[in-house]
C-alpha cells in the first residue's frame, strides 16, 4: 500500500447522453453513452491514507474543510467496499481543487470522482498502470461516485454502457474507442459559454429518476443506442456533417426528455436558445465544422475543429459574449487522462 498520492483528472462532456438509470444495481445506465474528456478543465485531488481501525474521512476543498461534501463521499466509500474491502478501515484525508469556477455547469463531480478513484487504485497499488485492468477498476470505482465520472479517464472517446458497436463495452465501467479516429474528428475543442452560473435546478439523481415511467423513455433509450452505434462509425469515417447532426440532436433530446417528464423542467434559458441560433447561422454562413451540445443546464458547449479556431474565437467574441453571464466562457482541448504524482 502507498500512503499519499495526487491525481489531476479531466472533466468530460457527453456526445451521446446518459440520462436514466436501470433499477437493477447501482448507477447502471439505461443506454450507452460516449464522451470527450476535457483536458483543461480538471480536478486535482490529494489522498493521504493512514491504516487504522474503523473509517475516518476528512474532506477539504483547497485546504478548507468542507463538511457538506462528506455525506456524498461517505456514501461513495460505502459503495466501493465490495470492490475494495480495505477502505472499511483507515484515515482518509482528501483535499481537492478544481481549476474552473464552481457553478459553471461543468461536471465537477466527474473530474472529482475520477481523481479520487484513480488515487484509491494507486494507494492500493496492486495493478499495473499500463494494464486495461487498472483503468477498468478506476472507471468502475468512479462510476459508483457519479455515473458520468467513469468516462473521465481516457484520451480517446470513452464509451460507457453495453453497445454491440463497441468491443468490451460494459455497464460497469467505460472503455476507450480502440478504432482509429478519423483526422477530421481528432483535434477538436470545447468552449463552455456560461449562460447561468447559478445552482443546478434539478440534481442529476432527481433528473435520472424522471425517466422512470416517462412516456417516451423506451424510444429515447433505443434512439441513444442507435446514435451511439452511428457515431462510432462516424468517428472512424470522419463524416463531420453526421457528427454534428447526431451531437446536436442528442443535446436537444436530453432537454426534450426533461420538458416532457412529470414534473417537467425547462433548463434552457432565453440566452441558451439565442446562442444556439447564432451557432446555426454562423455554420450556415461559413460552412465551418462547429456545433453545440448541452449538459443538464443552461450553458452551451461550443464544439469545433481546432483548424478553425481563430474564426471561432472571433465569432465567440463578437456574437456570443453578449449572451454570456459576465462575458464568461471557458475553453478546453479534447482528450487527457488522469495524471498521477506519488509522494512516497
Ligand atoms: O453522472 P451524472 O449522474 O451526474 O449524470 C450526468 C448526466 C449528463 O451529464 C446530463 C449526461 C452525461 O452523459 O454526462
């Protein structure tokens, strides 16, 4: 066993959305999803472990104790006991910090649980970092913290959930696409346009449960499964137009499911729609490879090929900033995986 490790882990943005859990098992998705890691939007977590009897967890954010996070972390440790019985005992000092502001709608839980899961696998020290078993284990642990976190450990697109289109895909952990990604879809960026930096209107847990008994749930799960199989082909063949259509349709489907559930939610704000319309207009006028996706919130993720970065930056500055809260947006390269620093 090791005693101290620091891990920096990226967040991720789903292209095919996970929305709905099966009622069998813990955090088992109703449909497969696929995401890109966001290498510049990260959580940095230091875990210090001291053997002992009984479990004590101390959690701080940037050195300041944060007791409000403890219930979620305690639940996580209880869930992973079956996989890692050694976590039943010992003192776990966890300090974490994100390199992006809180409340920007960026999946801080994905980066945070990704970092913590990697740190735990490192502390145990039984697996070789170059093996797929190591990353399967990291991803499985991260899933038990927050479902989408299990996709944050891969530089290539990460698939979580069983799909006939992806070899070794699993509901328990994510795997990276093994196929060669076409050059036209290799070097993309994501700029998150902050429309509303307020608290989430519906928590992920509540959001997923809205799919239980939802009138359109089964069609949605089928469509997501088909979209996933298609986007995997698109990644190989490089059909950017299809990529754009699938990604935008997935974002709007996620929000349609929210608008048609009981209770119903409208998470887009007027400026979300204004930005989407600006993006469509810009694409029609320039024919450049840009599109949007959305998370379960009002902010817009603008995805574009790095080849057109300077035109897109000008477009953001001149057309989109007026719709952003305090003119705020955050950009990241696509890719990245957990970076590990051992202290022993
Ligand atoms: O991991 P959770 O339970 O926070 O769910 C995330 C769900 C979405 O972000 C809306 C979609 C996704 O696949 O990441």
